[in-house]
């Protein structure tokens, strides 16, 4: 007897939904290639609460197009055809995708020791390069809906071709999908971008993309938060500093930002010299520290800078106040010895917990981001710093995950 969805473990429920949404992405791709024969397929993964597929097409999809595609998907799902995976040689795979430069690039990126697989359904009339992870049949997609379409750069790189992404959702039952769509509708009503303008707090305008304009009421809220954090500074022994907005490129070369972060920075020429607008306060904090002779007896030094930062974030990743190009960041730097790191981080976590509690964040988790491929400093220093942070989190009892390669280029 088949196990009911509600009786599955949380891990198995997530696996079930991922496979169903991945399968729905395949059905979406089939429908688009039928209705738009000139389209080229790229990638279509499952994501939280749904799936998407990116297509290379001459024109953006319209709401009417999405309706037609959705109906075409319905026919494929009702046909209840089997998903069939097959392994192929790389030479055969290259022949199958030779007319699609996106699939060729994906194929070339598959490790040499990994088997290449294709998945088909619709009685074998539709096939796509895919690593696997599907339902048994198209009819196992119990509930689905296409939500929207938007532009998306290939590989997330704005220097690449602009594709058209179709977002959809799929669930184990119509009731589950109905509940999700209701939650989504309510969330849209509470979208902070909509509320920001309606409440007279802030707004965005294309004249300054991804950079908020704060209205008087918004400035009151912002300044209240700043004043609260300054009270925490005094309580936990931080001193406030201020630093310039623009620095000669020599500083960014020395700090490593020019090599590792230039694509996310803004640059200007002044008096035949190149300057970079600061995307973070770290090099400025280092300049403040080296401005005078220091002794280990002076440590720890806790300096905080409410500096305005500017980052050239790609348009595809900016979202309201969650990710912007212009921000005021409560950014502190602690100069200390290795022996003092554990105590300083413990004190910082105590301050963080107090601030989060005051703002209503009762439950949160930590992510320990480990060394990336592009980094500065010796491996020995990275190993020592990562070991201290790992031990600290282990003994704190806090929930955390480790993310390999996600650390800043200058530290975990």
C-alpha cells in the first residue's frame, strides 16, 4: 500500500515535492517547445514552493501565453506518461544538444567522472538533459499553476543573454496548493515595498535603481533604530568612528577588493586618478587602525561605523529593502588577538541576541561561511579562525549550518 504524503517524514515530504516540481518543470519545457518551436531550453530546477524554467525566446512571454502553456501542460499531465531516464555517452549527448548552446555549456560543465543522463516523457517525444529526480509518471503531478514570467540572465550574469523565466508552483494536492496560493496572496498584500509607500516611509524610483528614498516618517524609524544600536555600542564597549565614502584605487588593490570584488563596485575618475566608492567599511577600518602605533595592550579595540555603502548588485538579485545598491550598514570591526576571538564573538552574540529580541526575532539560526576559492591570507590563518568559530558555535548550543566556499574573501 502506498504511503500517504502526510505520513512521510519531513525529509521525505521535501524529497517528494522536489521531485514533483522538477517533473513539472519538464512538463513546462515540453509545453513551451510545442507552442513556441523557436524556443531553446536552458535550466529548470525545483525551488522553494515551486519551480522555474529559463527559455531563450525572441519575445517575452505574456499573461496570455502563460494561460496557453498551462493548458498544454494539463494535457501532458492527463496523458499520464512515464518519466524515463537513460544514460548516454558524452559524444551522443553532444549530438543531442548540438543545436542548443546553453545545453552544450551545461554538458561541458558536467564532471568527467559523472554519468550524463537524459529524461523523457510524453512517450519519448520530449527529452531533456537532466541529472534525474522525477516522479514515476506525469499524472503524479497532482496540482500545479504557473505564476509569472520575468527576465533572467543566463547563469545570473548580466553580461550574458537575457532569457525568459517562467515561475510555477506544484503541490501534492489541490488543497495544499490552494492554501499556498492564499498565503502568497496575503504576503503580497503585506509586501514591504507596497506598505513602505502606503505608510509614507520609503519608496523606490528608476532614477536610482535599488536605492531607497526615505520619507520623513521613514527617517524617524531609521534614526530610532540607529539611536538604539548606539545605546548597545555603549553597553558593549564599542566606539563609533567615521570614514570617507570614496578611496583611491590603491586602497582597493591593497585590500584585495579590486581583484575579488570589482564587479560589485562603482568607480569614478578624479584628477586623472581612479577612485572606488566603498562597498564595505573593512578597508576604512584598517586605515583607522594603522593610523597610529598599537600595542597588544590596546586590544581589543571595538570600532563601529554607520557608513553609507554602495554596491553594484545585479538587477536580477535586488529586492526591495532586502537587497539594495545603497545602504547604511551598522558595521563594526574588532581588532584583537587570536586568544581574544572567542570571548569577543561570545560578547557580540550576546549583543545580537539582545537586539534581535527587542525587534521581535525570537528564533534564528547561524550560518558559518567557510573559505572561498578566491581569498587572501594563509591557509593556517583560515584554519585557525574557522576552528575557533566552529568550537564557539558548538559550545553555544545555537543551531547552525556550515557553507563551504561562502565566506568573504578576507575571512570566515
